[in-house]
C-alpha cells in the first residue's frame, strides 16, 4: 500500500493513503476479533483475517496511466512535506505528539492537498464537502434522537447524496424507529448547505445554539472555513450538513470530494466520491495498551476511481498512450551497418538518451520506420553508407517525415534541441 | 513485484525484475507440483503453494534510499525502452515471437543494462562474469561426465566462487560419484577465465574442439564478447568457465555481476553477487499447453542486496538522509502573523515550491529555525511586522545562517535562483 505521512514538529500525524477506508475497516475488524478472542479464549471462536484481494492485471497502457496519476498525486504530497512510510497504522503511536499544533491547521491543509490533487489531475469540476462530527452529534441530540441511535441515523443521513429525503426519512422511521416529528426536525437541518454565512445562521439557530456539542462543531467549522479562505480553497468547498460518512471513527472534521457532472436540468450533479477523510483522534490509540490518544487526520484518495475516470477520459480524446519513453530510434538504410548502429546507440545511451534499435542485424528500412510511427518515437537517426562516408547522419522527424543531414559531431546537440521542442508540445 | 519488459518488434521478451530467481523457482515448483498432481490425481498428493514472505518495515530514511536506488534502476530501464508490465511470467506467451531477432543482440543489451545500473549507482568496482550453458554441457561431456550428472556437477562448479577447487573436487568425487580423473579434467577448465583470447584458445582445445555443444557455446561467446566491445562493456566483463549458476533452466548465455573488494594481498576479491541472469528459452513455454518455445532473456537485480550496500555506504559517509523534500520553510518572527504565513505558503505552493510552516499559530522563532536546521531545509522565509510594512521578506540561508531582505514581489524569482544553485551542489 502506498502511504505518505505529512507532519511538522513531530506533532500531528497526517496520513495520506489510497485505501484508508478499507485499511481502517480492517483494523476495526481486527480490533473486534481481538476483543472477541479475549472474551472467548477457551471457546471455539475462530480468528479469521481476510486475505488480500486478488490483483488485477493491467495492460502496459493502463500501467502508464496509473503511473502518471500516481506521479501527480505524489508530487502534491511532496510539495506539502510528506514522507513515504512503511509503518502499519497501529504502530504510529511511536511519535511524540505533545500538543504542538493548533486546531484546524493540519485539517485545512488536508483539504488544500485534495484541491491540489484534483486540480493537477484536471478531472473536471468538483466540490469538497465539509462537515463536523460534533455538529452532527449535537444536531441529533437537539432533534431528540437518543444517543444509542446516533450511529445508525448517521449512516441513514449519509445516503442523502444518492437518495431523496423522503426515502431517507422513511428509513429513519420504519427501520431506525424514529418518530416522524424527530425525523422532520433532522430533515430541516440536513438539507442545508452553504459557506460561512450558514455557520453564522446556525450559531443563531434556536435549537443548536443551546447545544454544547453543536456550538463546538460550528466554531470549528468557522475556523476551518477561514483557513480555507487563506489557502484559497473556498471556491471548491461546501459546508454540507448531510455529509455524515458511514464510518464512526471520525472525531472532528469530515470531508469528501465529489466529481460533478451536468444534470438533465443543466445544473451540477455528483457523479461519485473521489477522495475523503477527516480527523480520527481515537483510532490509533485503540491499539495502544495504554489507550493513549494519537491526533490523526487523514485523506483517502480513491485511486482506483481516479484511474477509471482518467482511462475513460483518454478513451474519449483518443490519445495514443505510449508505453515506452524511447526518444530516438537508430535505423540502418543498408545491410552490414549493424556494428555502426550498435556504436551509435552506445554513444546515445552514454549521453542519457532513451534509444533503441532493431534486434535484427539487417532489418528492412521500411520496417524500422514503420516501427517508429507505430510506437510514437519522435526521432529516427538513419545510418547509410554514403552518409557515413560524408561524416553525417540523417535525422528524421517521424511525424512530419522530414529528413535533414546532421554532422556526426553535432548529433547529440541537435537531438537535445529537438527533444526540448518535442517535449514542450502539449 | 516490480517488473519491466524490454522488447523490440514484438520479437523477444527481455525481462528485468528484482526477484526473478525466486519467481522462477516458484514457477518450477508449481510446474513440478502440477505434474505430480497429474500423476496422482486419485492419490493423497497435496497441492501446496508457498505463501509470500512477510514484509519488513522500513524507516523513512530507508524508504528514501530505496526510492533513490529504484529511481536510478528504472531510469536505466527506460533508457533502453522498457515498459512496466503487470503480467505473470507464464502468461507472456500472448506475444508474437516470429524470428525477429538475431543471436546475442538482446543478450548483449542485458549485460549493458547491468553495467549502466551498477555505474549509475556508483557502488564501487565490479565484474560481470559470462558463460554459456552449451559450453558447460559440452565441457562436461568432453570430460566424461555422464549426462545424468550434468546438473549436480553444475551446482558443484557453481560453488567455486566461494570454495577452493580442492573442496569442490572432493564433493564431485565423494558425493557426486565422479572418478578423480574426470574431476581433474573438469578442474583444468573451470579454473580458466579471460576475454576473447580465451575463446580462441578453447576453440583450438583438443577435447572441446571435437564437441558440437562446446563449439556452439564458444561461437556464441565470441559473438557476445564482440557486441560487448561495441557497447563498451568489455572492461567490466570476464568470460569465466566456473560460472554455472545453480538453476537449470538457462538455455544459453548466463551472467552474474559481483561486487569486488580489496583482498588481504591487495588484489580484488568478490564480495557478493548483485545481479544475474541469462537466457531461458524454455521456461515460459513450459506453461503453454502446446509447449511453444518463448525466447526469453532476463536480468535479475539483487535489489535487497543493493539497498544494504547503499545503506552501509551512507552510514560511512555520515550523510544525513532527508526524508522530506521541503525546500522553503515559512517562519514568523512575532505573534499574530499566522494568517500572513498561510497566505505566503499558499502562494508558494501555487508556484510549485515544496513548502511547510508550523502547525502552531504562534511558534517561537528559535524553534522554527531549529526545525529547519534539523530537517535540512535549505531556505527559510521569515515574516516580521517591520518587513511587512516595508513590503519585503527576510530570506535566510539555513546552512550559512546569512539573511537578506527580498522585495515581496521578487520572492518567487529569488527562491527559484537560490534553489537551482542549491540543487546543483553535489
């Protein structure tokens, strides 16, 4: 698993990884099994760990797309000081965490990182929804939901991005056992979204303004929205009271990035979640014998989803994905020039060029040139007897098929110039 | 598993990977089990596949070193047109292989790739030993070894890099059942090594010159040594008749790169194999129902060994390995400059710089500067009230501790220039 840690002053652990949802689910399962085992050491309780899913096979083209996406994501991580780590999440408690950060600062940077990733991948329009666990808890309390039902109501609310309110309300009443009155109260809140003006509005709300947890969550939202302003992420974010994320280990801010598509009526519509996360200060501590709390804020990147979107996008543009990076092909125009070809290749490799030539001693020129066109190799150097005698080599621009003679001693310089131009073409 | 394929004209499969020895061993085991199973479908024969070894945990420093090594290795692969693949080795038969390469050309390129990797890693002196399976077979035959014993004698010969001849001879006689006379005949050959002059000498050898397989192997050696000359690998290679490599799936050339250290008497001594491989034309075909032959030549890079050597080397030079790539730290000299810091960070990230600042609102300046020195961050921008009023920012060179004032509008340009200089320092 690819995993990066971003931290400062050894204070707070910020984790970026690509499978955090599954990882965390596995950890919770492990935790549950461990306590089951403790309770039933002499019983027949079996200890089962899921085996990893089978790996998919990818074509070289897919591998290139995946690598491009990963490179972009990793370069954003590095811009924010991430280091690559190989430590299981439950061992992260090795770190010193003595109060060296102030509220919402790392959290706002996580949102910034998500913004930079989605911008650099150029995936189209998106929204990063934000909410706060304490606001959700406070709101449920203020609406009259018994605390034992917070979790199940939370997961019902989380369905609002796919289902209409009437359906979710029905589930709350029929399956989760809420009264219609309580459900309706929840409904007035979870259909709200906006920016800092919504925070101000809710801070004056009759019910919420009397609830300690709700006030705390709203003050935190106010702070993070201000930081998002300073980091210029405001245009991409939305404070959304229906964002609940099913998992119950979040302790503070929660966020989720959704890609937007055009709806039938011309507006935006979510076409799926692409990244998400939040603060989970208790999760790592669960695995500590002393239950020490470890401040943690994480971003999970839905990398498989991103791969699929990028693959689909490339299929539309019909871009031919090159699977090798060969820049120069060394061809021969007549027979018995094999050794000359090998010498020239060697010289080019020594100068750092990405080069190949035919593995046949005497290939046909046409076959060699066709190979360049099929493989998208931008330049070909053609060795011929007359050119060798003149001390020159033919340089062919593969796309335009224009050939020019270049002095043997100036080949490296000329290639360098041509490739700079080639690489600058978008 | 990291795996790269280098090919041209869809002709021959050249595989570079980091675990080929184990991979191939697993495949052979699988093959053996499959045929056992065929023979004993109604018996009690069990079908066991080994589980993968547990993964080691690495520190962030180790991760950096590993990444540096991998980057260098992969850049050599790419220079030779490799593409990254995700196909199990026994499925490679999807390829068209209709006779589109001539003997020893891909083989010589593999040796070249090994040379480029070891040179770019700057691991000290090394030798790439070469030999040929057909020469080994022919030599054993010419010495009077029964063909049923070729494989076991081969693995005895392979011990010559670690054990003296007398010990290997004893094993051949006592354990493998050769007569002393036959063992001595082998001994006259396997202690020979040299370059193309040795090939010429052996082509005239009384016994070998009468053996078809030996002649074929020697002619192949002659060709590959000539190509190595053209690719300028000659100074790093050694034709060595004791190189046998234990595994018996090689069908042509075999090679192995060994690092050299100083021996007590001032000469060179092998300190361990670091890469190896050869041609194994029958291996992939084994898994083909029609037993179609697939030309394959591979390089296995002992990547774990390389990591260990590089780690040990870095420990000697006492280089401090940076685990993040942060270039600029944004510090504040007084309280209440937190928002200014955030704005400046945002501007720097937008311009592609790798930047961090404290997660505390009001950290002490000394603590911030100490962090830069500990983390090896080259530059710090210090925001202070007087500087903000003057429209400048203080730029601190962390190593020299020299501070200069830079106009706010020229910060990006100045950082760019400084970092180019910083990155050019070896």
